[in-house]
C-alpha cells in the first residue's frame, strides 16, 4: 500500500454512497491503495459476521482479514447489482463457513439446537422490559452479556440473527449469503429473536441494572 | 379476523419487520391491546432487535485495523506467503525440473545401445512392403529370404511391414539391411540381393507363396 493515499473529497454532505462509488471505481481501476478506505466502514460488520459463525476472536479476525483480502483480489468481479457491503459480507460468511467446516468446530450444544425448527416456539418469560435505553450499551458488562447470549444460540439461529439484525441484511440477502430459503431465514429469525428475549429477560428485567431508574419492567402476574 | 397468542408469537418477527398483511397486522394490534403477555413479548423482542442492531455492541479486537491494513498491503501472490517466497519456490521448481531432465539423460539412466543388429529400428522400411514371417521366429523377412526359419511344410505368413512391426516382429538384418541404420556382414541371399536393389514400393511375393 505504501504511503497514505490522499483522501477523496466529494462535494455533497450526505455523499457516503457517492464516495463509496468513487472509491470503488478507483480501486477497480487499479488504485488499490484506496481499498482500505473503501472497506473501513465495514470492518466491524465483517468481523461480526465471521465471529457469529466461528465464535472465536482470533479465528474471526483471520477470516475477516482473509475475506477482505479476497475481496481486494477479486474486486473486478464486483458488480453494482448488489451493495458493496453485502458483497463483502457474503465473502466473509463464505470464508467463515469454509473455516468452520475445515475445523469441524461445532462443539457446543447451544440453546435451541435440539428444537425442531418448524415447531412453534413458546416464549418462557413474559416480563415487560420495554424501556431499555441504548445507553446501556456503553457498559462493557452489558455488551458482554448480550454477546454471550447470542453466542449461546445454536449456529443456524445465530448466523441468521447476526446477518439480519446485526448486519442489517435483508431477508433475501441473508438467504443468499447462507444458501437457505427465505422461509428458513424467517423461521430461524423468529426463533432467534424469541430465544434471545428469553435469555436476556431475567437480566434486562432488573438484575443487571440494580436501581437503574429506567427499569420499570415487572412480571404481569 | 381474530388471532390467539400462538398465532401472535408465530408472526411477531414478521410484524416487527413490517412483513404481515394489513388484516393480520390489525388483528395482532387488537390482540396486543388485550393481552399483556403478548405485549411483553413484543416489546422484549423489539428491544432485542434494537439492542443488537446498535453498532456499539460488537467491538473490534484491539489493533484489528492496523493488522488488516498490513494484510491488505501484502502482494496478491501472498497465497505463497510473500513474493520472495513465491520466486524462491518457482526457481526451486525449475531447478528441480532441469535436474530431473539431466539425470534422465545421464549415462546412469540412459537406455544402453541395442547390441543386436536385429533390434535396429525398422522405421525406414516402407510400411506397405510385403514381408514374410513364420510361426517360430520373431523376425520378418523379404519373402524368399533364406534366413526365414519355418517349420517343415509351413508356409510363411505374408503381411505388410507396418503390421509386422505392430505385431512385434523385427526386421531381418540381412535381407532388409538397406533399410537399417547399421550394416551387417551377412551372406547374400538370392532374393535378398534382388530386393535390395528394388525401389521402396510394395513388393509382391514371389510365385509359390
């Protein structure tokens, strides 16, 4: 990469897309020094997608880096039909899935693994914790609890949940990235959301916050 | 349209994604007004979606960006580790090939020269030349060659030289010597001399064959 590339300036204030397009054009034209600037906004996303599948920081980082390197290598193959972020995510998902297959790393027996995907899921906790301010995410222990909870999901639910609700991919994009049907994405997503709610309800209902004033949740019975 | 709790739980994810039809949405909203359990499930599920949708939740490991930039700075050939390693591997491969070739051609492995003149290559013999073979021998001859050994009473079999070669016969170094690369001293055969003077056109067998 050599020296730091000059920053590409575009006129409009809300021009993130235009800027991305310009960076893409230049990278595809051979100015590879702009590639990091192109993928920087998606670093966290790519890492998270890999982490959702591999559940190990070091493996996820390796997979994310390899995915971005592959994206650089095959940048000419990117077509504008898809969003660049989606394309990147798909490469990361494929890389992580390939590594998981290689490592046969399905060793945990997380929640929901033995449940029938098509069967109905009955919520277990009906506590109302409707007022959770996003500021809770400033607290490291809360972030850790949430990360642990998603890690406790079975692989097939975790993958769908992370791509859809963390990466904000559409149902179609998630289905395509994982090679499953739209119906399966929807079913797994429902399961994942309800299971996470059940996993988090006891903590978010009060025990993680102590006397935090915003917690008004209570059992309705 | 009226929905029960089970129906609501089944559709609650689609409801949050605004992926239900208008009638179902209306029925679910009517249900939420009367059912605290389902309202709690709805708000909890919505919180899950909102919390996990926040970019702050998953942090990158310290130094991730720096390591990524370093990785991206590697040349494309880095599948082999580095360009230097790649070139070293390439040079080693070429050296190995050249070495193997030289070794294969060295005297150690070269096939020794054939010692018998009978085994001289028969490639100069006209393929259509009619030759004679016997059931006992492995040599093909010009018909009438006195060196054609055959059982008593046996008639030589006639075939083209190309077929004889295909079947593993080798040319007679006497009667066919004009076509071979090495000359041998041999007694002249009557027909051998005669055929030796002829052109390389197919030869008809003499009468009696």
